[in-house]
């Protein structure tokens, strides 16, 4: 649950996309109708309404060509229209979409994947294929209960349908997919020859890392409502009420770093040392 308190000032006749966005906010924030009164960090309105004096308002836009009202502190919109709105909007744009998928997935960078594969004795190109007929790893069938592991550790994932592409992108895999799947998920263009694209990424570690980041960003834009609410809190300048959850701790949480890991201990020691010299 976020510390944000969000007021709702929209009425009947909501679009399905606005309904989904409000549900995502209500799942993560303290939400109430503006008629309830009290202090709100921001109020969600449609472009036709008029905010109260001094109110920080968030405008919902369905139409990417609609102008952003001068009173808007930020724009909320569906993932499908986010890029088009952001291209011209004078304020931050926060996409909020359907129910999250694969919320337990965490981004694994290519170099981390390489290290884990070496530790597990996995050799070969480590290219996974996923689609309606199941998953394979370098040509060998992957059991259903190991599909997420394949998505998390593959050097490259060739996704033949939308579910495979979303799962792979959730784990920050470098994903190559057909044009229709790329358009549906928002993945970067790789051309029509998927095998050639996979080989090209395998041969270039820097390009593979950049592609992986772009794929994870596409996932977050559409399917990661937690990230969208964190972005909204940043836009509104709202700090968490629990100061120990700020800074590096949230970043490590987002990466799924275990509570007692050496990474956390080293970060804590480094920051404590810096504070002692202030």
C-alpha cells in the first residue's frame, strides 16, 4: 500500500480503460471520492471537469490527440496511448493499465544471467523459444514448471505469442518476437528474421543489455502497476512515511534482493560510512 491519498472526481459512464486504471490505483493507494473531504495528495479528473482552487489534479486522457488541460499536474492514460500522449504533453505521463501479470518476476540483467548459468553448469547459446506449443531451451523441451526459470536465465528469448513475450519481458529477457506480438506488447523492433535477430544479440553483449532494458521497460509500462504508482508518488513529490524504505532499499526490493543478502549489507555499510563523514 502506498502512502498516497487519491481523490476520485469522475462519474458514471467510465471507459473500461479508466475503470481499470482506477482499480489499479485503489489496490495500492488510499482512495476516496472527493465528496468525502479531507486532504488529498492529488485528485483524478477527466478533462471536462474543473478542479477546486489549490487542488493538485491528475487528468485522465483516452484520446492521445486531446489537449492536456492547463490545470493538470500529470496525465494518467492507458498504456496503448502513453507514448503518443507523452510526445506532446507538457507534464509527466503515467500509464496505468489492466491487472498486473507476473508480479513476482524481477529483472535479471544479461551479465547476471551469464553468472547464474555458469554456476549451474548450463552451457551452449541458451536461447529459449516460447509459444503456444510450449517452451524449449536450445532445442530441448522445457517442463511447464520450469518455464519461468527459462525466461529468467535465457540469453535470448524468441517469443512466438503474447503470453511468452510478456513473461520474458517481465524477467527483463532480451525478447525477439514477430511484428504482431511486438506491437501488442510494445517491444522494440528486431526485423522479420527472428533467428538472425537472436544471433545478432548473442554476438553483442552491449546490444543485448540495451535490448533487455527496453523489453523490461515495455513490460513495466503496461503490466507493472506498482511501478506506475511509485512513479506517480515521485511526480507528486510524496515521500514514504517510513524513511527506512527510501533510497537504495526500494531499489533492492524491486530487484527481489533477499533481506539478509550480502548486497544489502554492503550497501548499508557504505552509506553508514558516508553519513559518519558528513
